[in-house]
């Protein structure tokens, strides 16, 4: 998230992702392709330049990561939920506010 390397990130999206970004009041279930494009658009519109991880923890087969996206003028809270399977790790939920 800090380097905004979206090409490597696309391998981590689950087929369906629950996503909430500041302007939307509710969670939206979207495809991995739409989630990827939505995140790219957010980075571009807000001028995100860095990510600071504040915490992570694992509960069973789910990992929670929290941090701040640092933009030109603001900071945004980021919460990511990733699910572990035998073969991979997938982003199943992402919230920015």
C-alpha cells in the first residue's frame, strides 16, 4: 500500500470484496477488478503518498491490518481484512475513512 504497486496487489484480492470508502455510507460488495480500480482512483484523487501500518493481528484464519494512508493534505484510516487458505491469502474487506 505504501508503494502503490497495484500490479502486485491484484493477486491478493478475493473474487468478491466488501469495500467501503469514505464517501459511501455502506459496504459495497464488488468484484476484485472493480475493487482494484476503486482503490487506484482513490489514490489518484486524494494524492496518497504513503501508508503507515499501526497494527495487525490474526484471529483464526483472518488477519486484520490497520493503518493510515497519508495524502497531500489529509490522513485516512485504512482497515484491511485478509483471509488465509491453504493456498493463498486474499483481501476480503477494505475500509477507508
